[in-house]
């Protein structure tokens, strides 16, 4: 590719640029599925790339606005970095489509986006910000009152631990689980629709080793952060709405089992608020703090502390938010260590002997094929979950420090003493 300072840069027709927060913009390359977050200065540069001005003219226009830049610097900015690699600026170079680095694995679409749209449109009124927060608050207060007033928590724990629950109740509870899960995903899609983003498919996948349902809300990045918080919490809102309806039926007909069911559904929902795993609570916190990459940012903060302690960088603590991010990073890492220790403690044998366990299960499946005992197979799969979870968590946990250690060793071996800059 040959470009000189009189070349006329052109933005690809598949590119859309939307405001992200007060100081940054999001560049969406729809054809290659790339997303870039850019500063307002770079946004101004792209505004001047109108397909008529050449690099020289753009540079002199920017210099009038005190963005001091040489045509050669502009050439480098537009043609050698991410803007070209992601197909934002048109060149003759091939562009690689974005490789999905989703934290969800083995995704399977259950409901296509076009089938969700009519329902999402119908429910979108729930997510008008004022209505959402007021009604959500009132429903929580109402449910709290009903639980405190009618539920005997001692008999509830006895009920959960006993075998006296009949099969009809269990079937009804499972039905409610699936209904609440579908409503949950519909909530995310409807809130997306409410704020002008296009909801994607609803499907099923694995997060770490947990089977989960998901709603594709990747288009929500075009929406401002306060509205993204509502999209993040919309699933929980729908579950609370379902519980409020069940509670209302209980108040009318007096069937206490419905109220216990609400409690079970809400206890399950509570887990979704965990801010350390990539669940709704995490995304809501990330958007509320204006840090879409909260996890990566927090790990970077820990690394910059490490560099600071080795006196190779300035102090990473400048503002209150730096301390909060450090605290979050610390809690997050401690939680992973606690989880790893717990899994190892209760499943020491299966963790240490995972290869031989997999081997023996595989051999047994091959030998007994096609007369495989499904109950045995189910138990065998359940037995494999804790050790696999352990290793997935361990690899995720050790990947960054291992990379840092290898960098450290490299710099030690070549006798370098210069710090590696950490992007913030
Ligand atoms: Zn959700």
C-alpha cells in the first residue's frame, strides 16, 4: 500500500460512529464486526475525513483548531494502526473479521432476533427510566413486606431440606424457572429496543463450565452508560415482575406455596448480582462506573501497583476511583482464590486425577455402547464439572501473571531495566 500526504482518506461505508460517554466515541465497523473506542480528538479527525480533503488539508484544518499534527503523523494515524486494521479507513489491504473472544462458549441460538422483536416492542414501555426505577423499587418493597409478613423462614429451610415436596410442585417450580429465564432474556432485549439498540438472538451457552441462557445485547454499546445500566438490570426486573404477579395471586387466593416459590426464584436471581463474575451485576457495575472493561482495568491496576512497588512506575493512586478499582481487583482475585481452594478442598481426588477420571469414563462409554446407562452418564458428567471448573479458573487466573513473569524473565535475560508501559 502506497500513500502520500496528498492522498484522500475515505471512511468505509460500513462504519458508524456513535457517542459512548462524555469524552469518547464508539466506531462500529458493521461488516467486519469490529468495535473501537476513540477519544474526542480522534473523532474530530474522522469528522474531517469526508472523502474530499487530502491529508495535507486535514492536517492544516486540525492545526487551526490547535490539534497540532503533521501530515506524516496523520498518515501514520490513519493508515498504520487500528483504524486500517479494523477496516475503518478504506485501503487495498485485506481486513480480518473480528474473532469472537466471547466469554460464552458453545453458543446455541434458541430464538432468532426477528422473532423477539414484536414481544420486545410490547414490553419496552417498562424500561422508561423513571418508570423502571420507581416500579422496580415498589415491587421490591412489596415483595419484602410479603416475605416478612407471611413467610416462616424456619419452616422454609425445613421444607427445602425435606422430601415432602410433591412431584407436581417440583414440575411447577421447573416450569417457573424456565419461564423466569425466558422473561429475563426478554427483559434485556426489550430494554435494548426501548433505547434504540437492536436486540440480538436469545440462546444457550456455557460460562466457565456453567450452562447459561443469554440475550445478545452487543448493540447496546451504542447506548449511553446510564441507559446501559437499565439494559443490564432489565432481566432481573422481569424476574421481580413475575414474582410480584405470583405474590399478587397468593394475596388473592391464599396459596402460600406461590410465595415460597417467589422466594426460591429470587434467591436464584440474587446470584446474578455477583459483581465478580461476568453476570448482570458485573455489567451494571461496569456501566455505572463508566468502565466497560472493568475486569481488564482492575487487573491492569493490580499490575501497575506491582510495577509501582518495583519502583518502575509512578503511583497508580491519583483519584478515589483508583482506590476503588484496586479494592475491586483485590476482592475479585481473593474470590477466585477462595473458589479455587474450596473446589480443591472438596474435590481433591477428582482434581488431581482428572486425566485418569476422563479416561475411565471414556473407556466405560465405549465398552457399554450403545447400552449406556443414562443415570450413570449423568452422574459421571456431574463428577467432571468441579475439576474442569477448577482448571478453567486456574488457567484464567494464572494467564496474566504468567505473561508478566515471562516478560520479567526476558528483560532479565537481555539485561533490560526499562519499564514496560501499561496502557491505562
Ligand atoms: Zn441477564
